[in-house]
C-alpha cells in the first residue's frame, strides 16, 4: 500500500519539475565526462593559492627583518648621541631616528628627546619649528655625536660647520669654516649629498669624512671622503662602496706623511676597514678585518704601521678598550690593555710626539657593574651609595653637591701614558687626581699640549633621563717639550660638561 501510494505520488509531479531534474542529470553526466580537466584546474588553483601565501609570508618576513634592523640602528643612534628612549614606544624611537637623520625635525617627539638630552636646555617655543629644532640639534647634540671637526694633532686649528638650508626633505646644505684661534682661514661649501662626520688637518689639506643620506633601512649608508685645500676649495669628493651590509662609517683619518692618508672605518657591525688613499682620492688599497662590533677610535703612526685604539660599541658593548699594533694591510700583530689590579683605564686620545706615542686617559676604580656598563659603570660605587641613602630615608636622603664632588674627584684620575715605539706597550707617565685626561695636540712651537678636565662641581639628579650625575670641569693645559719634560701648567678659562 505504501509503495502504491508512492508511485501514485510520482505520477502526479508537475512536468516542469521533472524537466529540471532531467537537465540537472544531464549536466552531472557532462561533468563526469571531464574529470581530469576540472581536477587539473582545482590543483592549479590550489598551487596558486599556496604560492600567494608563500610569497606573502616571505614579504612579511623581509618586512620584519627590515623593521628589526631599523630599530637596532635607531637604538644605536640614540645611545651614541646620548639620547634617552624613556617614555618612547618602539615605533616612536624609529620615527624620531628618521626625523633627525633625514633632518626633517617635524615629529612632535623630537623636541622632547632633544630637550632631555641637554641639561638646562629649554625649548621655549610652544610649537618649535623644524628650523628651531635643527639649530638646537646642531648646536647641542650632533656635536656630541659626531665628535666632529677634531684637528687630530694640530693645536689652534678648529673647524665649525654652519647650517645653511634644507635643499629637499633628505639633504642639507652646510658651510665648513676653518679657524686658527679666532682668525678665519677659509670657508668651504661641501656637497649636500652627504653629512659630515669629521675633519682632519693634514700636510696637503683638510680631509673631510662623511656618510650619504638614507631614506629607509633598505638603503646602505656609504662612506664619503673629500679634500679641501688651504683656500677652502673642494678639490674632490669620493663615494665608496666596499660591500658592507647596511653602513660604512669612517671613524678616524691618519696622515701617513708620505703624500697618502689612511681612513679607518667600521662596516656592517662586523668589520674594521682600512683604506689608504693618495692626494687625488685614489684608493691604493683596502683591507677588511673581521672583529665584530669594534671600531678604531684613535690611531697614530708607529714605524711602518699604526698604533690604534680599538673600542667596542653598540648596546651589548662590554669589553674595555685596548691598544693594538696594526700594519698597513690591517694585520694586528700585538695588542695591549693598560690596567692595574684595582683600576680600569679609559683612553681618550693618542698622538705621536718626539718619536714616541702618548695616550691621554683617565682611571677609575674597578667596581661591580650593578648600575650598567659604559660611562655609567664608572660611577657604580657612588651610585650605590647615593641610591641606598635615598631609599633609606632620613633627614637628608639626597647626597648634596658638597658631598658628591669630593667623591667624584676621588673616583677619577687623569693619566698620560707613553708608549715605546718599538714595543708599543703603554707605561704611566703623568697622573692628575680628581680629573679626566682629554685632548692631545702639538702647538705651533713644537710642544705637546695635554688638556686635563678637573672636576669642580657636581649634581646628583636621579630623575633626569639623560644622566644621573652631572657637573662641570675646568680645563687646564699641561705643556711638554720634545724630550717629554713638563714645562708649564695653566688654566685655559674653558669649562667642559661632565655627565654620567
């Protein structure tokens, strides 16, 4: 009965439904006759989708790597310039880094960073213009970074850069002026394709070092060398690509006194480069020395080669400086580090004088690195005392200026070391308590001048982001004859800043 009812029901189905069913059946039959074509299409579609996913993943991976490189470069830039990252996000650190290095000075955070970097600096404008910020950076901060316009052995010669204008979003025009004392000797106009890092006075003119501008982390900063004659004319400007990853920065230039000069560079956080050039800027040789995050901070002629001060840099820099003998191919034959059982020595300058090599330095006691490495680590014991007193309360929780200055003077000793030209190992020559050894130069009378910064005043400032202990030093000039005899000490009337 049930089956009969079913057949009857089928007989009563409207014809339009049965015709649609027939068409559907025919369509399915047609599909079944083309299984391979459809399957292939499905496979190609799946493969294309996988390829898109893979390419997208690769692009994302490259983007992440590029972002990490840019962030690392930004943090290194902040540290080298004494800038504080306090209160800044990862993105803001990169933005401020780009804002300063491209000389845009339009980011709202840049003014805050520059203001924190300089004790006592007050940017009074409610909304500082890019021109105002550029001036503050050039006046107070960038000079600290690029250590620029050091004369490298010629007393009385100094270089001053003057910002002219921004020629486009990524290029800036400067004048470079050379003075002997207060007398202007010449004014040069370097190209705006690079920014200057340092100037070195040589027997055949002034050698400028610099770096090309970059607009993204994907670009490589190239090293630049230029020569200015004694009338301020740009003789030549040369751009170099030695195959380093990310950057090449020239740290120091030495006049070889044979019509050539040497440029010591660092490249890609892995190498020290040594290039030798003639007076026309032709590269006579170039050597790469794989040393990791080290750079040549100072160098002098020693026989047929050099005595170099090698320094670690970057966030993970933990090793102390050392002195090494290097030949003109970059081979290191011997290295020395000067220290005693209870002191660490920090080198600040080197010079060849009277057939010997002199090194300016200062000594600090060896101490537990509780509050950080680097210059902050020089005052760890003082910080331990100051913070424990502050946290312990009491009637006078803060260390006063009168208490702090004697502690600092006890902590620092300026030292002048002398190196035998044959052996190269340094020995103590002169020391000055309560001071830091600074620059070395030979004056117009053929005498050696050693600048010593004597600590005169200090301030404990635990809430300041760019330093914890600040102060000022009076600068004294110690003069020696060619035989190394001390022939005079006098105050220069200058004051230098102390920050740790």
